[in-house]
C-alpha cells in the first residue's frame, strides 16, 4: 500500500514584514496537517520551487544560516516519510490526528510509550530499508513475514519467542492453507521466512529491545530437499539467441536481450537493470552489486557485446526499466516461444507430504536463471571456479558447490559417450 500525498513548505507572510514563519503542510486522502518548522525565513531569500532557502543566506532576527534551516527541512521530510511508511506497513491510512501524533512523537514533542514488537518491526524495516538500500523484493519479504506473524499472534511479545514459541510459529505457518484448503507454504519457504524473521530479531537484540535469545540456535524441524538449480543448457541458450521474435510479440525482443546479457555476464537482474552506459567500457563492465555492494569488473565476450550493439549509448540506463514480476512473466512466454519445454521434475515438501511436479522448463524460468546459466556453462567450458567467482562476486566455494556438482555430472555423462564408440 502506498499513500499518495502532497507535502509543501510554505511561508506565512505577514503585512509589512520581510520574513515569515516557515510551515510544513501535508495533504493526503482528504486530510491536511501543518507543522511549524521553528524558523522565520526572509521571503526574498526563499526558493519555492526548490523548497529551500538560498545558499549562503541568513534569516530572522537571530540571523540563522540557510544551511541550518535547510537541514531542518530535510529532517521534517524524512520524518514524514517514516510516519507514512509505518502506516503503509500496516495497510492503513492515518487520520489527521493519528499522523500529527506520530509526527510529534518522532519530533520528541510527545513522550513515547513502550512499543510493541510489531512497532519495532516497522522501525526496523524503515531504518534498514533506507540505510541498506533494500531492493523491493527484500522489502516485500519482510512485509509478508510480518503479516504472517501478526496473524499468528497479534499481541506477540519478544519474551514469547522461546524455543516453544518459535515451534508454535512454525506450526502455524505449516497450517496456512490456500483457497482449496491445502497447505500453501512449502517447507523451504517457511525456513526462509523464519530466517527473515531472525534478521529482525538480531537487529532488535543489537538495539537492546529483545532479551530472548532462543532464536540464535533455533532451526525448524522440517523436511526439505536441496533446491534444484534451473539453468539453460548451451543448446537452449543458443536456441533463444537464434529464435526470431514475431512482429506481434515485439515486446519480447528486449526481454530476450536482457536475458542473454545476464546469461553471458553473470549479472543479477537488479544489477542488469541498474547498468548505466557510464559503467560500460570497450571490453568490460564495472558494477557495484546492489545485493552485496561488491565492486566487480566483468569482461565482455562476443555474445554480450552483440547485445549491446542493439542499444544506443546515452547518459542513462542501458536496458529499459521493468519490474521483476513482469520480467518473470515475459521469460515464460519467451521460453515457450523458443521451445524450452524439456520436462523438468520439481520435488518439495509441504509439511510431511512429498510432492513431485513435472513441468515444461519454460514455466520455471525467472530472472535468476541468467546468473545460474552463466555459472553452469562457464564451469562446463572448463573455466576454473576461482575465475568464475571473480565475475560473480561469490566469496567462498560453499555457494558454488551446487554448480560445481552440476558441471562434474555433465563431464561424467560426456565421458561416458566414449564407451559407445
């Protein structure tokens, strides 16, 4: 939920005075509130378009510098965003009184009462999202987890999170059903959600809000199967590269280019979307990854260079902007068009039930497949894992192990072909 609002700093001009009170007016969904910023501003030294005082100017009888007033303006903007984020987290829109109270609380004008666990979770999401530059995906994951936990126990307290309490939370997540009455969450999803919740608990412990430490050693007792690595074989990758896009499906041409570029550079979807022409050089690209902040230099091969030739160099982004969800949808369409339809078995657990699904491979394509495809094919070509890791930014071999196992199995299968000669 995003609350649309209009926020303006206004001068309350008075007759025969050269300065005026600075006020902050906020409007949203039929509500209006205004706050006194606490400074008087010289009318002639105010830039209404920029919502700031002119640089190197002084204001009011106390001759307060523009730098101090402008910092306060930025502070008020940040507080307003934090208040709106809090209400957005809860899926509600505040009344004028609720917003005013929350804003004054952040200003320190109202004494703060003890917060609930969920209010601390909101604080965590707001602060960490801003400080760590979360992706939208990370933000959505925490909102989903918080919603699950609120449904489990609306009045949950940190002291409830003993091992027994965490087991009850896990049991609750196992009991969540879909519209048909069947369990809706895979065991692997529940494990991930518990780990996401632990992320918040570690922060709350560090901040001094949480004293119950059972989460540190807690591991839900759930049957899981290692996730199958879905990637494109070299033949499938070439099939996508060589398939012509019908005119009526022209929108897939750029999707195809973005996929190919990830498959030949190892970039994550987020880093591909963030790639600017200023990061592109004749024979390599330089990026700082969004997920891990790793600075990487990735050499360009003939396939990645070929993709770039189809785009005009500008001062902006290389590829068009698209949401991860839309990219995933379009990739399935592209895969079907390119006959990437090998039957693929996916096995997982929901509770104690082992489930096997056989799906055409195109239904399993997602934005992650580019990076996985690069790693698997690079290893199968005989490129040393330590070199591949320099391109991908992996810091240890543990993360590379599933890909190395795939490459080893492929080599074993290839060697067996000699036995048929």
